[in-house]
């Protein structure tokens, strides 16, 4: 950019660094806009920045269409050195990206089990932004709206504002105002397996749960090994490290055996009210169960009847050869709405999409469910 | 309110056929004495709402009830304007101001503030409302004073005794809890429950009441999805009376409302020998 005539000093560089950390830097568009906000100070800088971003990160910048390749004639006329070699450029775009725009981007597909302590801290921001995405539903609280809604019953007359407005017209309600339903966050319930076999994943999944508890309103978090512990209160608070520490102290059977069925039974009986109807329940477990599969199936069925949607995240599913053969997994799958991997940031992103209702039935857990339900 | 000690309160409540234990009587007494709201939590059917009703009757106060629901807002809870009359008034060309007491609709909270007589204000199932409303309640409960933009500030003529109930479908905000006295109402012991049945259904044979209470106590000891409340105990006794002392298992549907629970109880013979 300096070569292009823009004034970029050390301050701007530092700002850029901070900006990248503040946004989801693995998302190219976010990185683009964050950097642009930090590095450009005049309108003229924008074009220079676009060119520099393009050169630096080698993919099409969103604000600027790809320049048309030079016509054959032009390439003959212009001097050789000035013409990009078209074939090689295409190759580069398809295979390697010369510079990643952040460390986080490299972590996107990395398995949680291979994370270092440093990397765990690094993904905190991105988990925070993932955690803000979640299910919503129409609220019964209304808000003022400008127009009458398209569908009937979509809005109701706002008598309060209509009467106010009619004062201007001698009591004739010419100007009409409306109210429409708002959106509310749907309750979200996490139930995380922290038994021995889940150990490599539990920490990061718990970190994600912590981010959700911090970011959303109605989130409940439970962990279980042989018995169920509620950790919602422990996970609250500003400092994520201390929250995680509190949660691990609260869960006594950290890294022990697994009894999913019993844990779910406790959940259904003692916390059934907290779940509330209409919650989305997310189970995080590898399905290695030492309990009774019949009990597991029964409790899963119960849970599914109460919940709006039941999602199972199994880190083992990321393996291409994985088949749900364990007894527990086989018993549980027929009752699951969505069966996802949950071993990497990419899979958590997928979860966020499912929670938002974007992935309607593309990754439905089991076709057998259609048969029995 | 004019009670000397918790024991006097307990007796007054018993006079209204509400049998409170020592803990509850003390909490209610303190709420009245300190002028602080009382937050009651407990399983469904342990008589949270009944406390407020009995309390009002015992103290000779007026009971004003605000039933919370999702989406409840200031206009449901505090005040609203009578828009239809306002519009008619405007078209009639009358000179009196549009936003005057004449067109004010008083909702429960405002009624409680403006009442001249002693009032028990019951804010029922507060967990059903949303966070915004909870924040408003917090303000209301801290100084018993609200402002209506068109009219000005309205303060309480005398502090109402406030009873807030929650079913714990969600955790209430800590700030709201801090403002209140808290009491958790547990299931009564079989002996006390038998007393309650007697108080509610005068003339029931001891033997029937005790039998039902023993059965209910056993059910509550099981791992069931939905445990029977005191209301169910009373209904069960009534059912047995109506059927002239029928079999407990036959009438299980009065006490348990989940199919799996009924099956489990029958399978395991929980009620055998009661």
C-alpha cells in the first residue's frame, strides 16, 4: 500500500492487527473489511488497499470483480513482461493460497484433539461469534412496525400510536400504525460427555458451551460421565478460564466412565422443566456407553418428545470410515434429528447453521426416523 | 400487617384452611414486617398461589393478582389508555385532555399502588415473563413507584405485601432474587399432608386420608417424570370418596399424568400393601 501512495504507519499496522483479532478473521470478507477500516484513511486509499489485499491474499476481493483477462490481441501487442501467465495464475488460485489471512483460518479444519494450549486461546474469539448464532422463534412480545404485514395476522393495529397520530388530524385516525411480533432466542440446552474417551474434545466443546452461555440468554449447560451435573451457573461470568475451572471442579466424575442413559434420565426427571418445551437440545458425546442401551433409547425418545430439536455431536463422525456401531450410538440414533461431527471449528460452524435452521434436513440423522415417527 | 409473631401468622393462615409450616410462616411474617417482596419457589402443586390467597384472607387484605405470561409488558401489567373512548372523545370535539385519568385503564400493578386498603399483590409465575419485564418488575419492587409519561409519577399510598411465585422453568435474575425474601416450598410430610386433606375436605375418614397420603409419599419416592402435588392428593381422596373406597391402582390416573410413570408404578408394584 505504501508503494501505492497510501500513508500507512506503524500505528495503522497495530490497528490492523487488533482489528483482525476482533473479527472472525478466518472469514475472508470480515478480514477484508476489518483491514480496510484499519488501514485506509482516505477515499483514495480504498483502491490501493483493494489491490494490495488482492496481491497479498490472492483471492478475489469482494469489492472488486476479477479483471477481465486480456484478449489475445492485447497480449500479443503488449510487452511480454507485463502480461500475467494465465495458466499459472489459475493453478495458484485453485491449489495454494500464498498467505492465510489469519492463524485461525488454518485451524478451521484442525481436529480439536490436536490443539495446543496456544491455539485454544486463539479460537476463543471465533467461538464467541459462533456462539451468538443460534435458534430463534417468534416472540409474543410485539414491536412497532411501519407497515401492515404481508400476511394476515402478521401485525396488529397499534392503537396507542394511532390515537397519538390522530391528534394531528382532528381525531380522524388517518395515519395508522401497526405492531408486529418480534423474534426471541429459543432456549438451548447442551449436554456434554466428559468421560475418559471424550477427554481430547471435552475441553474445547466446553469452551464452546461457555461461549454460548456468555453470549445468549437462555442456555443451560450440563456435563456427565456416570452422573449428570448442571454447570450453567459455573460457566457464567466474564473470565472464560475461571468459568471453565469452576465447571471442571463442579463435575466430579471428570474423565471417568460413561452412562449416557442414566444421565439423560436425570436430565428428563430433574431438569425437565428447565428444558421447557421448544428448546433445542445438543448432545455432545462419542456414544461409548457402558449403560443399558434400552434405557438410553427410552430416555432419548422422551427427550425428543419434549425438545424442539435434538442434535447429536459426535467427534468420531469426522472420520471418513466412521459408522455408528457402538450399542449406545445405535440405540440413540433413531431419535436424533441431526447427527453432526463436532470435532473442529468447521463442524461447529455447521452446528451454528443447523441451529439457525438453515440446514433443514440435509444431514438428517437417520432415515429410519421417518418410519417410526 | 398486624401479627405479633410467625406463630400468630401460622394460626391465621390455618384459619383460612391453609396449613403452613414454621419456615413458611416465618418468611411470610418477615415479608410483612420488613416490607420486602417474598419469592416463593417449589414444585408444581405445592400451593404457592394458595399462600397469597390465604394470606389476603387472613389479613383481611384485598388480593390483586398479576398472572405473568410470555410477552407481558407495561400495558398489560401497569396501565393502558382506553383508545376506543379516546377516539370517540376526539371526534366529539370535547375539550378535556386526552391523557387524563378519565381514560386511564388501571392494570393490576397500578391498582395495587393506588389502593387505599391493605393489599396483597400476587405476581404469579414470574418465570413465564421475559427479561425485559423482569427488569421492569425489579424497578417497581424497589421503590413501589412508577412513572406514566403522560401523567407523572405514581407512588404507593401504602406498601402492598408482594408475593412472587416462580415455577423455575428458568432461572430468575439475581438482582430480582436479591430484592426478595426467598422461600422454597417442599412437599409436605405424610402426616402434615393428611392434615391438609382434612382441612380441605372436612369429614373425610382418617383411614382414607392416611391411605392416600401414604400412597402419594411412596410415589414421590420413585423416579418419576412428574410427581403428584398436594392438589393431586386432594383430588385422589375425592376420587376415592366418590367411588366409595375403590382400588388405588385403578384411580392412579388422578395422581399421575405421564403414561411411562403409570406403567412404571404398576410394573414395580409401588402401591402394593398401601
